[in-house]
């Protein structure tokens, strides 16, 4: 039956005028569920730093071997990101996120029965890596692109901060469990936290404003509700084509290089090895875990503020500033460790918290500005580089510690890389790619670069 022009004008019908917007736009409920989802998945992000020492003591495995399990996780976490963005386009956000949370839960609880190191790599690396990758920053990019026109930078900052909030909520608790009830109790708590979010996702996580007969938050009042066209490409091809198209442009590789350093200097190095490094200097593990939780507190403030700044200032120079200051702080870190927490260490924790993932909103904005509606998939590939850098640092720092008995060299190398990343950001040049209108529902179908969007000189 042919759809008539009159039916397209019905309120709340795809292709017609939107329904009257509720008092609280559903975009905010979707953002809230995304925030809670990130918190539920963040439990595992806290787990490796807490469990490295207990696993080393119980099984006698080298720190480098345990770091390898974390590295596999981080690699898969990154490689899954662009494909997860494409999967969300094909199957919907709700299904992808619910399945991902179940994977994280299963991969977190199975190690309590492990007897060999390969089982740790399988669970922490494969299962949890795939699960957390499906809920990576690509989820933030998809949610903000679909549901928000106004306040995108601010919302991306808030959702990015969710990971830090999860770290804040889980880390001291997991450290306390591991110390007082054994590391297996911490693994069970992590699995439970991820599983509890699944019902909320299935209940309130709508895939698109058009599902409710609405337009995105901040869209023009007279904007028509978009029509969902079937995607003729499978998710894998969408992701690969996104990489092929983005790879022709210099801005992509500069973003890849800088974000790889971001991952190496945060999740890979500080997130994984700060607690064992502090423990080497006589600091109790619970105290070191509490310091990382404080990083989480200030990270919330820093990331939201960074999102606010991204809405107002050039994201390239924000990134250059963030990386330069982060590098300077890492050069100072080796001299700050001790058996007690001093004022200088608290100052480092405060600053590093503000800077931890402040890089995400401006990086996401650059992907969106340079690549338009392909931004979420392209950002997925950029985020893959972030996790590759994190994986290299998680494994490399463990090897450095095994060989030299100290992490000092790892901190200095990371600081130097941050300075290099700052220079990459200053060098970024691109021409703004206008986003297609919401009614253009085939914008995410892979295609060659349009003639009016010239490649990088």
C-alpha cells in the first residue's frame, strides 16, 4: 500500500510533523540510561589495577603476563568500537548494549574458577574486551549524534565522565573487597554491577527520536520526523568503508596518533599500573585505589567542563593544551610516590583527574566536524587507536617493571609522547563537513567523499 502525502503529514508519523515535545525531552532520559550503562560497565575498568597484585601473589604469574591479559582486553575494546557503531545502526542501540553488558558480566565472573593464565586472557581479554568495546565511546558518539542537536558538547562530556563515575563508585569498594574478602569477591561484584543495568537498558533505551515520533533535542521546531531507510550494507562493511574513506585524509591520522597517546597515558599506564607502582613504594593498596577514585571525582568536573569549552572554542587548541599539561605532570610523577600521601601527590591527582578524559569531547567534535554524519563510525576507529595505545602501555609498563624493578621509565616515555600528541593537534587542518539534515536517512551509508568536501591538501 502506497503511503499518501496526507498520511506523511500526520503528527508523529515518519516523514511528517513531530508530536508535541514532552515537558522533559526523551533525549535526556536516553542520556541518563547511557550514563548509568557506562557506570555499570565501568566496574571492570577498575578491576585490573586492583587485582594485579593479588593475582601475582596467588598464582605467581609475572606482572607482564597479567598486563598482557589487560592488553588483549584493550585491543579488542578498541577494535570493537567502530563495528559497534555500525551494529547500532543496523540492529539498534538497545540490543547491542544489552548483549554487551551480559558479555562483561560473564567475562568478569568466570575467572573465579580459573586455574591457568590463558583462562584469564580468554575472560578478561576476549569476553570483556568485546563487551566493553560495544559500549565504548562510540556509544557516546551515536547517542549525541542521534538525540542532540543542541548541547552536544556538554552531553558528550557528561557521558564520557560516566566512566570516571564508575571508577569512583567501584574502585575503593573493589579494593576493600579484594583485601578483606579475596579477589574473587571483587570479580563477583563487578559481574553483578554490569548485569543489573540490563533491565534498565531494555526498558528505557530508545534507539532513535523517530521511534517516539519526535526530532532530536534542539532540532528546529518545524523539522520533519525522519524516515528510517533500510541499510543495504552490513555493519562490517559500514565500519570498513568508514575507515577507507577517513584514511584518505590527514586529519584522521593526526587524530589517531594523538588519541593513541591519550590511551597510553591514561587507561594503559595510570589506570592499570598506578596502584602497583604506589604499592612498590610502600603505600597500601586501598590508599592507592582511593587516590584513583579521587581522580574519578575530578574527572567528572574536568570532562563536563571540557564539553562546555568544546561548544565555545577551537577543539584543536584545547587538545594541545590538555596533552602538554598531562605530559608535564607525568614527568613529575616518579618523584611524588611514597609510603604516605603528601600534598604534592594530592595536587597531581587533582590535576590528572581534571585532564583524564577531557580530551574526548574535543576529539569527538573534530570527528563530527571533519566527517559529518560518518563521525560516529570514524570516531570508533580513532577510539580504536586510543585502546591500541592503552594496550601497548599496559603490556610495556609491566615488562619495564619486570626488567628494571621500577616503573620510572614508563612514566617518562608517556610524558614525552604527550608532548608529541600536542604537536599533532596543533597541526590538524580540515574543512568543516556540514551534517546532513535529519530527513536524509541514508547519510550513514558508505560512499566516497563528496566533491564538495575536498581531501586534505
